C-alpha cells in the first residue's frame, strides 16, 4: 500500500522544464534519500512534496488525501538554514511546533504548562535541555539542526522533508547528527525524504536512494529537457541488496 | 604597522571621542573672543559664559508676565507633538509594512502607491494642512506623520519581505494561519527594525516639527527659536539648539536601550 504517491509529475519555470515524468511510490516508514548533481531538480522535487509549489502536471498525494495546495500540518520540513525562529528561545521553538495551529499561535494557562513540559521532553531527546532558555543564535550549527528536527516532529507531521539538513555542518557534527537521526527514526518510524549532496550519507541513512538526472540532452540548448528519477537503489544493508532472506529456503534446516 | 590595524587604547579612545566636541567649543570660544574684542556689543557670537548664564536663567526663571517657566512649557509642547506624531507613524507604518510585506495582493495594491506618495515633499503640503486642519496641534502632528510615514512603511515592508522564505514555509508546516504568521513570525522579527527605523525618522520628525512651529504656533521649541531670532538673541537660540540636540540624542539612546533590552536575539546590527 503506497503512502506517498507521485504520479507523472512535471514542473517547469516559465518555458524551462526542471523535472519531468516523475513517478514514485513510497511506503509508510521508508527513508528516501534523494541525490543528484546541482540544478537537477531535487530541491524542486522536495518543494513539490512540501506543496510549496504545485506541479505543472501530475499530482502528489499523501495517504490518499487530495493533493495539497499549500504547505500544511501533514508535512514537516527542515531546511539547511533558517529552520528555527531566531526570536524564540529553544523551548519556545519546540512549543511553537504545537501552538502555531491555534488562533493566536500560542497556548495559555494550564495548556501552556503542559506544552512546555512536553517540549522539555523533546529537548531531552534532542540533547538540548541544557540550553532551553537560550536563543538559537547562541547554538552551534548541529544543535540548531537538532532543534529544527525536534520542532518539526513536535507538530506530528505525516512525512518529514529534509533539504540538505547537514550540508552546513562539519564532518564530526554530521556523523553525530546521523546517529541522532537514526535513533530518532528507530523510535518514531516516520516517513522521511532527505535531499543531500553526500552520497555516503544518502546510502548510510536511506532505505532507498533516488538519483535525479537528465535522460535527454540537447547539446544546443542545455535547458531543453528536465530531470527525472534515473536510479532507485535499495540502500538497506549498506546498499547491498538481497541480504535478508524473505522466503523459506529449507536448505538450512537440520532434517 | 598598517593604519587599519592600529586600534586606540582605552584612554586614547576617550580623548579621541571628546576631541571634536572640544575643538568645536574652542573654535567658537576663539571666534566669540575675537568678535567681542572688536565690538563688545556684538550679538552674533555671545561668549560661552553668557550663553551659560542665559541657559540658567531660561530653565529657572519664570516669564515676567505669566510666571511660567517657558523653557519647560516649550519642551513639553514640542515633545508631545513629536511623541504623538511618531507614535502614529510607527503604528500605521507597522500595520501597512506587515500587510505589504506578507500579502502579495496588498503589495500589488499599495507598494507603488506608497512609493509615489513618498516622493511628495511634506513641507509643500504644510499650507494645505494649515488650511484643512487649522493652526492648532492637529496640523503639526499630521505634518510629522506625513513626513515620516512613507519612509516607515517602505522600510518596514522591505524588512518583512526580507524575513527568510524558509521561516514562512516552516510556520505553515506547523499549521500557522496568515494571522498567526503575521503576529508570531513577522511582527516580532520586524519590531527591532521598527525601533531602528523610528530612530532614523527622528531627524526628519524634528525638522517637520520645528518647521511647523516656526510658521504657526504660540508655544514650542521651534516657535521660541524663530521668535527670538527677531531680537538676534543668539544666546537663547544657542541654548535651545543645544537643548534640542541633547533631547534628540537622549531619545535615540533610550530607543537603542529599549531595543537591546527587549530584542536580545537581534543583537547584531543594532
């Protein structure tokens, strides 16, 4: 049963096609890495999943709901930068994940206390409880991204979209972020799409790795054709498929 | 060592800061001395001591006819007009800035209109204001509003537009409505900028205030300066000019403190 379905999606800006003929079906709980050269439309594809843009043709559906017209609660997102609100403290940022849907964008009274308690739990899980009252500007890049992920998850989205989330981090921090994301995923089992430049990261974290590339080239007009999904790798077990036996083989049985 | 790498030590920094003030004072004192030596009745450059005596008289002695200390009444009248005018400008500017910055429809409707309006020289409208609103307080406040509002709207809408797109998308994925995005994301982010813009608008605001007071008023700092100009009372004019400068500086300083106090996350750039 397909959870996220992308049907025959085309997207062009004016006369210029960016992606074309993209079809994809993703099960609930899968981690999809998206890689490709710069300008191949992988970020455009993420914006389509996010409903920040609407495709010129085709449609994206999540859990059989009608295609979204604008970003909403069902999709969470973490960008490379500017993912947390600089004018809110770390705790307020997490509370915002739950309170922004309210008429005034905030909780009052008892509800507020409960939300803060829940936010503190999230912060403990993200390893940010010691800086709960600080502003994000005082945090390191890795801590800001952990906060951004925690904030996105506080809103309980159906899918989580990560747009080069670790692109601006140093290699050491990036590795610890991988562990953080892996642990988090084991806990909540959410459907995740991640755009990245880093192939190793894509295979390490993803269940599937999608490669965006152009299948047709016009040597006289580079922008004539858009990109599409050219490879769809099974990246489980370190990218080596057929490692898990899914059928009864009988050969290893004793009698 | 390169000039760009030479940083003044703490005592030198204090000396350098005070030096231009001292030089101006010195130049004035010498000029005054020279003119007074040639003509003890000279009124153009009164001696610093005389200005000081006048200042003391102005702030402590009441008017001979009414007994009111006009200096403080002038100050209060002017600050009231300035405060009301700037407050209205800031509030309306913030409202329209948010509308234009956040809503594409409002931007299409208003952005060019405001850009054209801001080209009208406000002082050219002063006669119209006097005719329409009379010679009372209203026309002076309206002049300050007209003079500072277009700049505030344009500046603030620009700041709202500069709020990263990512933050607006993020807020939407958290379920925020346009209203919540306006009050919880855009508004707090432009508040420090509002204070910054008000600080920049204070110069023009004083200009319009004094211009309006000079033409039609019976109380106010600008009125007093233009009144005593007729008697060439340079000592009074200088006292008032220095006082206006001090007031403007204090307001600016207070706004900066407020900004630091309430928006600690926006520290850089203030």
